[in-house]
């Protein structure tokens, strides 16, 4: 990240992209070196607009964190939107980066690229090893296409386009919507509202036994900057040309019951936690194997409880 670098962070208003901007600034990158655009300023599904942006701004590095994202309900309801918009965003940004001489690009994928019943923990080689989770298959297929886009431009054009697959993220900038949020922001809201109402119990779906892995978003961002700036020979020592993505995980998981107790502690809720065992549990376990990234020299630094404390403060600071 020399003084000559001009870094475009696509998706800077999202949780992941915002964390990448914070990390770059914390690492000494001058704000004038970071290029961002809101969706209103640049529609990444518009090929001509993306081409003109690269022609005018001439970035030297790209972090591709922009994506259409959502929970199970949104993925089930709008599958065409999820596959179309994500495919277009990725294709337009990667191709424009190549046409305008960008040698270094980092693409952010998702752990949903792996089969629903992948062996645990899920290593990078699990890709294409089985059927995807049906509820978010269109989104997952788009993310797999993003990996293969990067690999293909590397093979044909000698680019250095890398891909990272983060596990479940939480932290600053999360979505705390009552219906459309993921498990951690949903639990933070639920326990907070129960505390405010002095509710005697909080009911959680399922048995509480499924295990999930969670990574603080600023740790993920640190991993992205780390991977982007690795020496090519060092990076290639841990990846394969046809399977070049790298998992970014915390390295450990917790049961939903354990997570609920930690959230209750952070929020200060003193009532009971009750599990509705008539409701479905979902996949028993989703843990990523991040040994490749660990071997390159990166490990997370934020424990779950410490990260949840930051998240809860972020939630409290949001407009009601």
C-alpha cells in the first residue's frame, strides 16, 4: 500500500466494505487514496457506467465488497434479483478492472458457496463437492462465479485477482432489522427489547444445539488487507490455480444456546432463555477450515464476547 496506490472499495456502505475502509485508514492509507461511490452515484450493474468510472478514476487496487445480500426470506422471494445483480456487479467490476490495467483485485465471497452437507470443518477443496443449500443457491452460484472470474482473468491475462470467503460476520454496520437480520443482530435486538420490557423469558427457535462460527467484521477486513498485500509467491504457496480462494474464519464455533447466553450477558438481560424444540434447527454445524490463511500468518484478534459488546453499542447508537 504505497503512496502511489489508489484504492477503490466497492460497497463501502455495507458492513464488510465499511470495515475495509476503516482498516485501510488505520493502516496509514490517506483518505485521498481511497475511492468510493454510493449506489446512487454508480450503479455497478451498469456496464458503461462502471467502465467510465474506471477510465476516470484509474484505481490501482480494487476491493470488491459490493453485493446484493439478504436473509433466507429475501433469497427465497427474490432469487432472480440475487443471481442477476451479483453476477452483473462482479462481471462489470472485474472486467473493467482488467481493461483499465488494475493488476490487484480482491473479491469477497461467502461461506454459502460450500455444499449444504460439506464435511466439517469446510476446507476450500469442498467447493463443488455436493448440492448447495436450496434457499440461497442463486446467491451462492453468483459467488462461485466470482471466484471463477478471478481465476480466469489470472489464467488468461496474468492478473493477480484473489478471492476470500468469510464466515458469518457481525459488528459495526450490521443490519438489525426485526425480520431480515442474521442471527447475531437478531438476538441482540430480541434480548434488548426483552430487557426494556422486563420480559420474563426469550424464546429461541430450535434446540439450541446447532453450532455456528462468527467472525468480527473488522477482523475480516484485516484479513482482506493482509491477503491483498501478500507477496505473490507466498500467496500462491497456499492456493491452487483452479481453487484459489481462501477461507476467512474465526477458527472455532459455538452452539446457538451458548451464543444466546453470551448475548444475554452482553445486553444485561436477566430473564430465562427458552428453546422451542418444535421449530427446525437447520444445518447441525457450519465451521470453516481457515488453516491456509493461518499458515500465511493471519489469525483473528477479537473474541466473541468482546465483539458482541462493540456490536451492542453500535445497535444502541442506531435510530429507534
